[in-house]
């Protein structure tokens, strides 16, 4: 996050908002401020520390599955099942275990890592309820990705839903990729979701749904993109109504790195990964999703649109995504999801 807090008085400076009391306009980086920005204690800027991104908790954790839906579940399952050898999968930012549980239910060994106790609690409940008989295939670990230490190696690593972009400093991104590499077997593979926000410097989206039995939940996302700082930030609000009576709101601000596919490719190559495949909006599942890297569609994918009309089918519909669904409106304005498939490069190659 681009928010800095004084360790003495607690005053906060937000780079996106500036500081009107002290005449600082929005968008001024903290490092450019001379002297003090503390309105209370007047101490020097060295007393300030950068705040970490907020953890998923409360209603955001409780409603996560409602809006993330089935995005990525079939894609990753089919991709991993296409390999002949037994897979051992690491998912960073596993959250509620949407994808990890699906893999475990198909006999694939998965270790899901997350830093949110609320999300992990939901994942554990789902494991007990939906993963009966498959419990040994799924391990859920509470750890910070920047301190990852699991003492084992994996054939596949998943960084879904823009996980890498939650680290807005290049040094942090490199650290995550280095730890991923350390936890991969030789010639291991990783899949990294890259989220591109809707076009424009300011944007907003809204989704709503009934949550059994009588809750209407509105998910509102208001965001802004800074192309010069290569970041985007959004405020996500949940409004809940029961029998048309408004319940307490949930609101959280998140900041993510704005990265283009080519930029991520260069970063991955500098950290000794080879990019072997790239998919655009895997939820649409059409031939154009497979790009110049020459990768064939994963096993089980027909190459035809999943949006064919007909009755509901468990394997047909894959709507969802967090915080953007990527399935709405004008394709020039909607959010996009680019998934890069990379292979760990051997040190002696």
C-alpha cells in the first residue's frame, strides 16, 4: 500500500490522497516529501513506515466465493490433469480454497498458503464438508508469501487472481518469484494470473446477487489507475439488504501493481523462468485465448465458447472472478485477465 504511518503519533500519509492540511496535492510520493509530514508530533519522515496491504477478513472473506465464483477452477484442474506424472501443487493466496479443494477432490496433492485467518477458516470448513475422504490431499498453511518456507518442492505453483500484483514494489515481486523458484522441482511449472483493470483513469463496476435465503448483496468497485506510478487502487464495498433493510457495510481499499504482459515476461525471464504459454480471459475459452507461445489448449478444452446456450452444466459455465468478473459489457472497457504459464529454468541451461 502507498500509505505511510508515523510510528510515534499514528499520523498517516496516503500518496493517492495527498495531505490537504499541509498543502500536499494527491499523487506525491512519500519519498519526495522534505522533512516532516506528521500533523501531530512533527517528527521526521524517518519515523514513518509503509503499511502492508490489508488482509481479507470479515464480510470480504465471507462473500469472496459468492463473487469469485468458478473462475479458474476448471482451467487449472484440466491443465494439471493433462500431465502424466503425479502432481504436487502449491497455491499462494489460496484464500477460501476454491481451486485447491477442486484439485484435492480429484486426487491431486495441494498445499494452499494464505495469510488471512478468516479465509483459512472458511477453507478448513469447506475441506471438512466437501472434501471428505480427500483430506490427505489438501494442506492449508498460514504464512506470509514474503517469508515462505515449506521445506518441500512442487511440480506446479499457482498464483491466481492477480496475487503477484498485491506486491507493488519491484523488490517484493522479485522476492516472491525467487521463493516460488526455490519451492519448485527442476523443470517445474507455474501459472500466474495478471489482472488488468477496466480502461480509463477512473472506473467502477457493480455486481449483485441473492445469498441464501434472503440476503441481497451488492458488490461495488470504484477504482482509479495511475499510469505514471504503474498502480491501480480500488475501494470495494459490500452492501447487504435483508428484506429490503440495509445491514452494516463492509468497505476496504486495495492497491495493486499495474503490469502489462510484456513487462511481466521480462521480470520472469530475469528471475530465471521461461514463459511457455499465455492465455487471455480463460473463462471465455475460445481459440484466440492461446497466443504465440504455441501451447495447445489444456486437456478437456474443446476450444469452443463456454457460453453456448442451454441448460446449466457443471463443466460449462465458469463465470466469476475477483474483484472483476471479466464477463461484462464492452470488451474495450471491461477488465482483462492474462494467465502466463512459465517453466523453471535450470541453472546450468
